[in-house]
C-alpha cells in the first residue's frame, strides 16, 4: 500500500517505470535478446533497491517534517504570547488606507519611534535631538543620563508591546537609546511650544516657524509615535513643582496647531492613565473623551445612499451652519451637531487647510486599526462628507452656506480630499449618521419635494420673479372668473 501511494505521488518514478515497460514490449531480435534481457534484469534489480530505499527515506522524512512543523508552531505561539497583540496601540497603517495617499502617513521632518528611524531623509533632525537632550538633562541638578536610562529600561518591555512587529530593531540598548533621544525631543519640543524654556536660554526651534509646524505635523502621524507613559515619565523626571502636567501642555499645543472644532482642556479630565500617544490625545480632545452614542428613534434595517449636496438642494433641502441659530457658539461639536429635520440639514463649520488631510487620515487610521476605540467618529464623519460631496459644485454650495471654509484654494481640491479620504475605510452597522442619511434619502425620493424645489428655483428665486409669477397667477385666475359667466350664457342660448 505504501509503495503504491509513493508511486502515485512521485512523477519521476512513474516516468521511469513507463520507460522500462516500453523497452520490455519493444521488438526483440535473436541477436539482441540476450543482451537486452541482461540489461533489463540489471535495471530491475537496481531500481528495486533504489525504490525500497526511497520508500524508507520518504517515511522518515514525513515524520521529520511533522515534528519540525509542530516545533515551529509552538515557537510561534510563544512569540504570540510575548507580543501581547491587545497591548498594541501604535500601528503601521494598512495597505488599503495607505495606497490612496501614502505621503500623509510619512514624516517629512523628524522620525519618532522605530518605524521610520532608518529613513536617511530625516537624518538632519538628529542634531536637534541631541540639543534637546542636553537641555533636558540640565533642567534638574544632579540628574544624569545614566539614571534616566535606568528608568527607561524599566519601561522597555511595556513599550515594545505597543508596536507592531519591528524589523531591524537592534539590541535592547539601541531601543532604550531611541526612547531617550526621541522622548526627550518630544517633551522638550512641547515645553518649548508652551514657553517653558530655561531662564536665559533661547528657543532651539523658533515657535510658529515653518519647521515648527512641520514637526508638529509629524508628531500627529500614527506611525510616528512614542507611548505616552514614556513621555509622561520623562516629563515627571525633570519637571518643577509649579510646572503643569504634560497632558495639559500637550492639549495647549494641540489647540494651537490642530484646527478642529471645540477642542477644550476639559476633554482630558480623568484620562491621564488612558492616553496611548499624542494622536490619541487629539482624538480625545476632538471627541471630548466620552461621547455618548446617539439614540436612534427607530430601527433602521437597511442603508440608503444619501444623495450629494447639489441633488439634495434640488429636492428642497436647505443647508444651515450649526451654531448659527441654536446659540451653540464655540461649543459646537463636530459630530453631534449634524442633524436632518423637515428638509433642514444642519452641519457645523469645518475649516479645510493644507494639513487637514494628514490629521484626518491618521485619526481615521487609528480608529480603523485600534480595538480600544468604541465609536469611530472621524471615520463616520469622513464617510458622511464623502456621501455629501461628489464634485466641486457640492463644495461650492456648502462653502456659500458657511459650512466649509476653504483655505486650500480651489473647491475641487476640497472635493478630492473628502473623496479620497473615504477610500479603504469600513463603516459598520452602528454608523453614526445612519439616521440622518436615511431621512435625507427619503426626502429626496418624494417627487413632490423635487417639484416644489423646482418651482421655487425657477419662479421664486428672486423678488422680481416672485412678483411677476404671482401677478401672472392672479391674472390667470381673473381671466378664468370672467370666462365662466360667458360660458353659462352661451349654454343658455
């Protein structure tokens, strides 16, 4: 049975046996009969021995392969336990999100963390890291690099678990060196942005300069992060008694550099221990730490694609900037203020500038890849705006209503931003704006709404047109009234 199985599995053996049988049935002359018979018998004896030895090798190799596979899988399971997937908070952006615009996930000025540390284009900032390290060590008398490294070594294992698989990481000392240089750079840069330079010293990087803005842009990238507990530990090592906590310094910096609606200090109450990294801090500041999920008034069993802004306008939908009439003012939320009621779509003002795509995409990437984020507000907001905006006409309409502030230039650039930001994202059954999309789609599907909108647009879009249309209607009614008696007289005759 084993020989038969090996015969069927080995193509070379089958071909050899076939050639042997062909030679056996070939015509044999008396002159060659003895020679051929001897050769065939010799071949048969040799191949039988080879075949038996091959069978033994195959049987042994199968056992070897099985044990080898089992051993490797056991090693992989050990590595899996050590890696602690649930602890990962700093991810590499997945391919589906990255492919539409990879530059928005790549640092331009400084590398923080292990993912981009070998990028030769970012090498010029290494000298700045050394300058910030020197200032960091001078902040506290008697504090030296050795004691700092010892404290970071205690956090090394926990910090490693925050990352995806890191290639060419090097030894433990190299990882601790990276934590020291990059961590001191981030902490001192944030202190400098908050005017916490040591007395008598000038800024290493001038505040509000081009380089300063580019560095903060890089600090908002998902792949360019350090665990916040490392940054917080470094800050606590050298902070003075009257210094603010690092979290509040981060929040003040975020409010200055990141232009998102309603980012306030109160967002960070009772969140010190839950902050994963700087990008997560932006997420909490924007979402106010604890946004309750909207309660749907009825069960929505199926999704409907919401028409774009131009189509909704043609169906009589009016767009209003949130906070204009409801006195929300500066407390207008980017998420809870999007509503649709009785043909009125309310949306908060959203400023679009050159850095909008980068911060928006990285917040979406963090939501898409983190298991800790329960409600994916930025993902759902991007999907909603992608439905609402299909072309520059939609952007122009929203801009005229004060909903979009375009600081980028042409409206088609804003349309492209929202359309591309929606590529690769996944929306779930608890899509935050499901109710608004369904209401808008149902409003658009009613023919009477489109007819009313068409009449309003064609005949009442200006005071003069409205007056002339009204006069024509009145004239038509009077003419009809005068015609009725004439018809009655004609019938009587």
